[in-house]
C-alpha cells in the first residue's frame, strides 16, 4: 500500500513513524499542482495539508482510496468528486484547540500590554540611552474586567472563553451558524457583541455566511479602545477595511494569524501608519509541537481505521 504525503513540511519535521508503519511511504516537502498526478500515480492513500485535490485530479488516480487531510478544514479537497469515485476523506479534529486558544490569549495580552513596542524599545538601544527608569510612550491596559466577545462558540471558542473567564473577563458570544445551544455565556447578535466588547476574537469557519463578516460597517461599531483577533480563516475580516480602521484610530489594535491569501503578498497591512497596532503571524497559531504530534496521531488513527475496514 503506497502512502504519499504531499506537503510534509507542514508537520515541522516531527516524527512520522506511526504513519510510515502502514505501508510504502514517501513524503515530499512541498508539491506543486503540476506534480500531484506524477507523485500520486500509484498511491492508495494521500496525505495533504493544503495541496489541492480537485475533481480532475481525483478522477485521474484510480488507485486512490483514502485522502487524509492533515488539518481540520477540508476545503482543499473536492468532497463531491471523492464520494463519486469511492474515495474516503478523513480530517483531523481537535488537535490544535489548546494551541490556538493560547495564541488568542497571548495576542490579547501582547496588544494590551504593548509587548512588541516595549521589547523593541529595549532591543533597539533606546532604553540604554534613556534618562528615566520608566517609559510610558504607549499606555498599557489589562485584560481583567474587560468584556470578551467570541465569534464562533465551537471547541476553540469555548476554550478561549474558559481562559478569558479565568483572567477575569465577562464573556459573550455570537453564533455564526444561528444554532442555539445550551451555553453558560450570554448570546448576543453580532452588532451588540461588536459594540459592547473590549476584545473580539474570531473562531468560526469561513463560508458564505462569514465571508467579510467583519467589514467597514462592523468595524465602525467597535469601541476605539477595542482589539480584534482573527485566528480562524482569512476572508472573515476585510483586510483593507481593517487597515483603514487601524490607520484612522478606530481600533486600538488587531492580531491576525490568517489572511485572504497565504502567503500574503501585497496588502495595506504592511504599510500601517502605526505598525504597532497590528500583531501578525504566518498562520502558525495552531502549530505547537504538542499540537503537531496530536495531528500526526490523528492521521495515523484515520489510516489504521481504513486498514482495518479493508
């Protein structure tokens, strides 16, 4: 049984022994669209994090029986085509909940405490030349006592809510699906959540309901002292509108780990008047080594279950 991992770099060099034991394994650091068919010609199992497996590709791989998505989101796979050709598609769920939630809390702390600015003040040599012990260039704030608004109360949203509550926040949420669940937190409509929250973090999927969910009008509803955190998917927040809001002082700050295109090439976010209003990272909120090891375990379990059903 041939197993092909198309973008092995996405597991950061962690141990893949549990996956390799199931068959003839080959892993590629990265795979372009033009290389997929050649590399997967004999594959029974394909592992892919972000490499696209579209309808034409799936149809051209007669030996393919299982696609393991090395992530939770499966938008890189044509699920209808897979079903038509009898190809099972399995993803990994819950492996990064704690890592993403911790990144969310870290982002709020970093923005409110102006960590990036003061770290640079020290490392640039400015502190060594200062006449005073203290520096108050950028006033800081604390999390305790703030209202934390959560968009998307799934597994990650609930963990963020738990941590935020432990820090002394009042938590409220907005459900993008509209489904009513028995939650301990106050459920609000989006406009009410945005206008009343000091911190807003996004933990929902990207779909037709959430594309550009946070645009110019929504940003204008937020407090000028508020911060916005998106660790979900690019496209939920309109990046041009966000850059304008940050430049105009309509928001205290924002943290982004996801973008409309990744890597992000050209964007007004690179040219903010005050770059310290933005905390950005290259889609790695999920990628603690513990989370990656859990991801690999999920992939191995999905393959094992497939093998046991053969």
